[in-house]
């Protein structure tokens, strides 16, 4: 399931709606997680391109380059772990949520149930204290 499917609107509309209530809503949390996921994807793409540049077949790899290659590989590993964690959490949340169907306009409204009125119970009188 996707966020758009859950809320029935495109992401652009949902982002503007979430901007009105930036904290404390499920929509804002889901969009924040999506933003983190997209950031991790961009980091993977960037560092993978850099790794390919540094390890191109026509390049001579020096000791200096080896450090950069290892750093790119480490950053790719971190970004993949972050992406996978955000994906797992977002999918679990989205699977736990569902759209509530719109009420049937022809269905009768449920009868109002009146709650019993609470009557206060008088407290017992305080006990006399014993003094010497």
C-alpha cells in the first residue's frame, strides 16, 4: 500500500496538508519517513556513482584513492541500512492502517444512547483523632 492510496490524494496535496499540521499527525509521520527514505536513496545513488568513478577500469588506484573507495563503500552500506530500516517501518505502518469507507448516505443513523447520570456518593465523616 502507498501513502497516496491510504489518503486518496497525490503526494503533493498530502505534503501541503501535512505542512498545515507539521507534528502530531500520522500523515506528517509517514511523509517524514518517506522523506528520509528518499534521502537515503539519493545518498546510495550519489555514493555509487562516486565509487564507480574512483574504481573505473582506466584509472590507476593509488593509496589515496583506496581510502576514498573504502569510504564510499562504507557510506553506501550505511545508506542501504537506513533505507531498509525506513522501508520496513513504513511498510509495517501502512499495512496496519486502512481506509475507512465513506458512510452510506441511505443507511439510517444509529440511535443515540444516553449514558446514566453519575450521582456523587457522600464521603464518610472524618474519624475523630485520638490525642493524649
